[in-house]
């Protein structure tokens, strides 16, 4: 461990991919700070560069590989520089990085971050260091994430890790392991700490937050064998939400991601009960065709999904709804694609993340199905749904004109130093002229215009 301030080794972390990775980078930073390392913004001046990586689609991995190549040159200039790969690519490719490709010095999977200081010691001794062991109970619950890069107003709070769903296209269950829920006491303690530092909004994070279940830790499948008392005292996601919303009335609360098969009416009722839980649900569906959903091993039909959407609209009128969609999954026909469009027209989402299917080695789709939709058709279908989503987003944004929104100021607008930017209840970015407000203020803004993604108003 390094102690002298001047001798502190400097590290920088570059994060790719999902919010969970950004949250994990804060955990890694906290672990390193505790062990006498010092965070550094400029990687040209760093002793250690860590890339927290994403494997979700091939394109993500290619981008990261390019970045790694660029560090080869930097390493030639500075022979003391150490490069580490963290996250999903580390887990997926393991020591291939070190042994076969000789690109990096350190490879650490998502459940092994507590071991990074030991692994760095190994690297100092001239050894390669790898730890990609997945855990049944690691949630980093007792680590206070160091909020480097934070705006000081909004923060991510992880509540579950891993995923048990095994969607056939998805690499996450392999790279992040089995689903585990975090001890609610440590969640409440972290939010308390954020409150005391002036944070005003938290996003509860997990691959599948609705399946949160605390009964003392460990894998969910063991719940069947838990004692009656443990079962009676267990805490579901809706109860956790209720607890947090009651305890932190001045904090805005968001959560992501919800899985249609796990989202219960209790969650919707809890959202309706508390003004401080934001009215936005990210509800990935992936396809509007039952045939494709079955091939994807999604555990719901289009009809189940539509019923859930109807329930959301009934219990939470005006709730923002967003989605993830994949085009060109194996065996997707023009008719399946038409059904996806039909579903989008039914829901009229406010926002969406849309992707071309990218075959991931090791997944069930890779093993059992042929990636048989030609690239050109995948692209055409993607463009069609993006275009439709843009239309829906624009129509939905227009509905806000003339209305008032509560906006939590997060930062200065990127486009104008005389404007603030923040999000409304439905997670839509709102920009308005600065007055006597400051970041962290909750402001009533009258909307008078919109772009394709943003609302514009006056306070
Ligand atoms: N439940 C997770 C999903 C993570 S992956 C969450 O927290 O959001 C995010 C999205 O990436 C998925 O919903 C899916 O739409 C997309 N995706 C995952 N694997 C993919 C693949 N192999 N090809 C294309 N898109 C994929
Ligand atoms: Fe992936 Fe499906 Fe889980 S998309 S993260 S396996 S819910």
C-alpha cells in the first residue's frame, strides 16, 4: 500500500457501456483511493489506466479494442504505465488479453474489484494479474462509491447485481453472473450519505430491479429453502421503493431497468402513492412478435406486455415510458417486424434505445440459431423503427407545450451558458433561462417549445 502523498500512484478510469458500469467505476475508484492511489483526469499523466468495458454488442467491443491499441503507443513512451481491463470484456475474454494478445497488465471481472489493490501489487512485481471469479453474494454493499465525475445532484445507487433471465441474445448473465440483491440497510446508508452531501436524486440500478428480493443475501434460487421467518421478513422491490420514498421525502427517486415479466402492480401502486418517485418506466420489450419473444426466451407475450402498459397508463396517467428494441433477431420475418411496428404504435413510447441484433459468442442464440437476417435488412428495419420512434417522441413532447413541469436543475445547458438543464418527472431534458436558481433546485418551468429530444421553457 502506498502512503506518502507525493508518491501516490495516479489512476484514471475510462468507462464504457451501461449505467451499472458507471456505478461500478465509482466502486473501483473508492477501493483504489482507500489503498493510497490517486484519481487523475488526464490519462497521459496516469500510472495506471483502467478501462471498464462492455460486451453487449460486437461494436462496443471493437471500439474498446481500438482504444486499447492506442494505449500500446503510450506504453512505449512510458514503460511504467500499466493498463487494466475491467468489466464485461474482462469476464468474457479472460486472460486472452494478457497471454495471447499481450495488450494489458491486469484483467478484472465485475465481481473481483476488491482484489484490484492486490492485483496491482502483483503487476508491480512484474507479474500478470487476472481475477475473473464470479460471486454468489458480492454486492459491494459496504463500499461508499467515490462520486468522481458526478454533478453533485444525481447519483446511481446499485441494488442488484447480475441477471438470471437468460435472454438468448444477451451476454450479461455470463459476464455479470447470477442475480443477487443488496442488503437494504446498506442501500439506505448510502442514500443517507448522498442526502448529507446535498444530492437530490437517486437512480436505483440493476439489470432487473423488479426482481429485487432481500431475505438475507445469496442467490435467489435459495429463497425456496429459506426459513419461514426469513420469507416473512423478506423485502421485495415495491417494499424497498416504499421504504426509500418514505424515508427520503426530499429526494427524487428513479429506477432502471424493469423487466416486463417481473414488474408487479405493487410497484405501480407504490409509484402512484409517492410524489417523489418519478413517473418514468424503462420497459424493454425487444420485439413485438410472440414468435421472436419465444426465441429470445423472454418470459412474456406481446399481450402480457400490452396489458402491463395499459395498467401503467391507468394507475400512472402521464407516466413516461421508454423501451429497448432489437431488429434482425434470427428468423425475424417482415411480418415479425410489422408486429414490432404495430406494438410501437400501440404504446407510443416517449423514448427508446434501438439496436441491430449482434451475435454474441457463448449465448444460447449463438449456439442454437443462425444469424440469418441479412445486414442490409437489419439496418433497414432499424432505420424504420428509429424513424417511427422519433415521430412518437416529437408528438409526445409537443403535448407538454403550455404545461408546467417540475424540473430538478442538474447543470448548465451544453448549448447555452445562460440556460439551466435538468429533467422533468418523465425523464425528459428541459432547458430554461437562468434566474436566481442553482443546481439542485426543483423549479416549476412553463414549457413553450421543443426540439426532437428536449423541452424548452421559462421558470
Ligand atoms: N436488463 C438490462 C439489459 C441490458 S442490455 C438493463 O439493465 O437494461 C441493454 C439492451 O441491449 C437490451 O435491452 C437489448 O435491447 C440490447 N441488447 C442486448 N444484447 C444484445 C445483442 N446481442 N444484440 C443487440 N442488442 C442487444
Ligand atoms: Fe440481458 Fe435479458 Fe438480463 S436482456 S441483462 S438477460 S433481462
